[in-house]
C-alpha cells in the first residue's frame, strides 16, 4: 500500500504567447479569433511588420501584438 497522497489534477495554465490571450480579449473586447482573422490581411509581412500593423491600426500594446503574431505564426507551421 502506498503512503503517497494522490495528487489532484491541476488545470494547466496557458504557456507562452497564449498566456496573454485572456487579457487581450478583456482589454480589446474581441475574441482571439478576430485577431487571427485580422492577420490574414498581413500575408507576406514579417513578424515585426505584423506587430507594427496591430499597434498602428488597432492601438494595441507591443506585448499583446507580439503575442498574437507569435502564436499565429507558430500555428501556421
């Protein structure tokens, strides 16, 4: 018989860029799908060009814009 206490499963917290998603949705009032769809118009742009576009066209902060672009590009691979 084991004397070890069983561990409760803990919900995993989002890691990396996805950890920003709840605050992005709250601050800008749009679901993440909206931002990923918006990036469709940025085909051919480099990472930092897309970040700059989100910042200038949507008044998004750098960290939030970078997180969205990083996640979107990683998902496309």
